[in-house]
C-alpha cells in the first residue's frame, strides 16, 4: 500500500501524524451509497469515529446525514454543512445546554435513553414553544459478540430503555405535549464482524414493532444504529467492509410497515481503513524475552490498544520496501513513549530487523484514533496529512 515515493514524503514530515487515504475513503463511501441506495436506506455518519473537517466534508458530499453524541458534535455537523433535518442526537447524558442547542437548530430526532431525559426535553421544548421529535432508544438485549467495552445492547449496559420499561415509558408519553414520538432506535455495539448479531437485532426489532402495532402506535422511523466491523488483520485484502451483505441482511429480515424509513448510523466501517498512524522508531531496546521498538507515537495518539486491547496491524514500511526473501523477521514489543505500561501497540510483533529512524505504519486507525487523542504528558496534539494534499 505504501509506495516508495509516499515513503519518501513521509520521511520529510515530522512524526507522528495521521495519514488519510482520501481515495480509500471515497471508494468506501461509494460502496455505502450504492448498497444502501438499493433499499432506499438512510445513512447517518457517526461523527464520533472521526470528526476532522476534511473527512466530514468528503462524507457530507455523498449526502449522508450525521449521528451525533454531544452538543459539540451537533454544532460541528451543522458548521460543516450537514443539514439539521438529517442530524440525529443520541447519548445517555445529554445536558440542558446541549438539548437547547439541538432544539434551536431543529434537528431531525433526539434518540432518547430514559424517561427522565424525555421529561427534561419536554420541559425545555415547552419553554421554547417547540415540539421535539424523539425516537426511543431501546435496549434490545442482543449480544453483539464484540469487546465488552464496545457492547451496548445488553441489559447490563447503561444505554437505552429496557424492554420491561417500555410500557410505562410509552404510556407516560401521552402527557408530554411537547414531545412527538417518530421512531425507534437501536445500537448494539461496535466492531461487529458476525453479521448474525444484526440478524438477531432484526428479529428483536420485529417483536418490538408488533408490540407497538398492538398498542396502535404508529412508528415512522426505524433506526438500527451502526457497529459494522472492519478487518484489522488484513486491511489491504479487505479494505472495504461487506456493505452489500450488511444492508441486504436488514432488507431480508426487518419486517417493515408501510412507509417506514430505515436509518443506519455507521462510523467505524466508513473511516477506519482510510487512516494510518505514521510514526518513527526512536530506540530499540533489548528486554528479557523480547526486543522493544520504542516509537515516537503512543497512546496519546492512538488509544485503542491501551483502552480495549485492540489489535492494529503494524508494519515497518522503511524495511518492507527492501524486504528480500532471506530477510528474517524478529519479534518486537512495539511501544510508545508515554509513562504507562499499557502504552503498547502490540506485543511480540513480527517485523524485519528494525532500527532507529525507521517509519512504522499502524494500520486501520481512521476510526476512534485521532478523535481520542489527548495531551497527556503534555504531548502535542497529533497532526494529520491527506493523500490529496501531500
Ligand atoms: C458509536 C455509535 C455509532 C457508531 O458506531 P460504529 O461502530 O462506529 O459504526 C452509532 N450510533 C450510536 C448511538 C453510537 O453511539
């Protein structure tokens, strides 16, 4: 993936930085557009995966909506030109200022996670003499079979309204005059690679829909959230998630009522593969059973390995260019400079013999990478470079 002339350019740019391959992003967006378009599904991009202006502008140019989880994300989406009628706003802890901002900007829908939240939205909407459109975020108790920190649809998770609360929440809505129920919302987790989890979700949605039908409540919108996973192990071979199978599954298994619209909120599957964290090797150190390759990037730039033991493919792209058949691989613990033992990108990683100054690429880092970067240890905020501007 990284040709010699790109490597030469990388060698002239101060590291670490995120490199975004704009062509990969555009190809991904084209797949999403084509496959979701077959069924007239609406896709909202989940800003929390990557909220860079350049990335947001490219995604917006494909006419996707925006899925936001904070007031500032709503603001950012609007500033970037996403139309407010295509903004959905989820989150278990929306504060009053965030709710007011979203009300003032007439967003499409609040995805609501508790009755108390709905009551607060009702009060704030009443004060503004507005009607807030809401969807109930229902916790479907479906296992996403992914890491526990990115599982959100089980009863033990903090997200959404539990099934046994549904009856009381729905009956309370009748008294809330500044609330209009326009949909149901679900989001069971992230990095889901086993599509059968989505099939289970569809089945549960169908059951819940029948409940609403039996209560004679009309639901116009079904939002099934995001969570489609990507291949962290083989980013070149499987650069694009299987969007065809993903959207077809929902078309096959969701039982829709007349005129119902289906919404998706994809984050990771759109932006993960276009981003790579580029870093330089500072030092090589011998440990007891391993070698350490100490990079100039750390958990401050890419937190996923430290936060949830996430795997990222690591490549020494300086040496890969010169790789010969008899070039032997050594094992390295690839670590960052931060004063935490969790600041490790990979243990016992096979790399060609690695030296100070080599460029290391940490792949599939476009989602939940740069957005989670921090200034811990008073580090500089990580920079980004785009393939069409390099
Ligand atoms: C994070 C999140 C998403 C996006 O999840 P991905 O796994 O990145 O697709 C969608 N909807 C909600 C409510 C979220 O919190």
